[in-house]
């Protein structure tokens, strides 16, 4: 079974659609949870598909693989940024709760 063709393509498409939709809705609604959870399906799809494509032996496929892996690392950096926002929001929430709702 090939990871870059056949019925597996539908799995890649579903993961990209779910991740992209939840990230887009979370970003548009300014809710960190949607983007935080939605980036992982996209990152993993790009990484697995990129690595699977890299070993096909075709130079064009190798270029595509490097592009997908580059995008996955850019998205991973974005995920880390959203994780930082999440942790700061949790700290603020704890501070606000201890202060009795007054900030």
C-alpha cells in the first residue's frame, strides 16, 4: 500500500480539511483552541506525506517533499506561538481568579 496514492489520499484530504477548517474558524473567531488543535492534523499530514514522497526517487517529488516539510516546520513554529498564547491566557485566568475578578 502506497502512502502517496490510492485510497490513502482521501485520509490526507480529510485530515487537511479538518485541520484547516478548525484552524481557520479558531483564528477568525480569535479563539486559540481551534487553531491550537487544528494545526496538528495539518502538520502531521504535511510531514508524513513529505517523507513518503521523498523516497519515491523522482527529483520533482523530492522538491515537493522539501516544500511540504518546510511548510510543516513553519506551521510547527505557529503552533508553538499559539501554545505560548494559551499558557499566558491560563496564567492570566488564574491571576484574575485569585484577584476576585478584578484586574
